[in-house]
């Protein structure tokens, strides 16, 4: 799939792009079945909600599933990603967020790049995430909320309110993906950004794909509906922007150090 120039310009300006009907309903059914199968095989890379039993994220599904491994190479995602990042890319992170009916919990406001920079040594925000919607996403099942144009804003330690440091080290990776996030943006800063740029609710039918910039501020709320909001999150980084050495890196299933370009 190739994007039109107008799509690329929309992404560059707003920091996101939603493309509908990228995957057929048969393809989504197959990916859904694979997701549910993966959920039945617990491993160290699974993250749970605070109730301790509902799965929140399946990290690194490409290591254990041929289907998920092939998906990260599909031209439906890879071609637009290369257009949007303007160069060769490799896989940085891969996860499935399940946001289950009634139990799926909040993701606090954050920029992915801030985590990837601080935790993984990513030099510049030259990465993006493609989210494949496995379910219809509506206003009730915890859609992702985006602050358009926020990708252009350089973050700093001062804009974060939670003192962090005690939980440093790749072995403490859970706090970088849990409900209470390690890097918590100050409310004053968020209010200023939202009052300036507004909030876009990223809704769409299953089979749609949301591409969003690695520095775009985003969050999502509790799923108060009887409908799951499952999404496959595939994050790509430009090969020219590969990770620097870190003293205590996060596990490979959260930050890949295999910088081989995907073709
Ligand atoms: C994320 O920020 O990584 C996930 C957000 C969501 O699943 O709503
Ligand atoms: Mn995120």
C-alpha cells in the first residue's frame, strides 16, 4: 500500500494518520484468533492490569508467532512506514494491547519517544507506531486520545512531575508500561498543550490502521463498554537512528537491538 502525498502531508502536520480498510475482515479474524491463542500461553513478556489476571499487553509476539512475525513485514504497513519516515526502517517494539471489555485500564498521557530516548537510547524522534485495529474502536471502549501537532514539542525532565530514578534499570521495565507510568507529564503542561491543540479521539472500524509519530502525546481511558478494544502496535525506527548503548537496557521484547532493515 502506498500513501498519497496528501496523506504524508497530513501526517507531517498533525503527527498521525488513520487509514481505513487496510485489512479485510478475513485477515482481521485470523489475527484475532492468533491473538487469543497467544493469550493462552503465558510468558514473562505478558503485562497484566492491576487486577493481576486481565492481560494488558502481549510484548514481543513476533518472537513466538509466525503470523505476527510476517505481519511486521507486510507491505500494507511497511511501505507507508518507509514513506512516512523517509528511509529504511527496523522493528523497535511490538506489542498487542488488549484493552478488554469492562477491565481494560488507562494509559496515562505520554510521548513514546521520551521512554525510548531515556530507557533505550533512541537519539531522535524518527520512529512511528502503526496500530492495527482488531476491533471497532468507538468513544466507549477506550480509544486512543491524541494531541495533534504535539510531535513537534521537545520534552524535558522539568515537564515531568513524578520524581523518577529509584526505579531505574532495565530490570524494572514494568513501570514503563503499567497504568502508573514512570514518566508522568505535569498537568500544567498537558493543559497548555490540550488548550492549544485539542484532542483527537482515534476511532475507526476494525481493519483500520493508525500511524502515529513517536513524539505525539497520547493516552487512553478505561474501557467501560462490553466491547474489547484490541490493537496490534508495531513500532518502527529509522535505521539511521538506531539505539545507543545503554548501561542497563530494557529487555529485547521492549526495545529491539536488531537493527536489520525490514524488506
Ligand atoms: C501505548 O501508549 O503504548 C498504548 C496506548 C493504548 O493502548 O491505548
Ligand atoms: Mn505509547
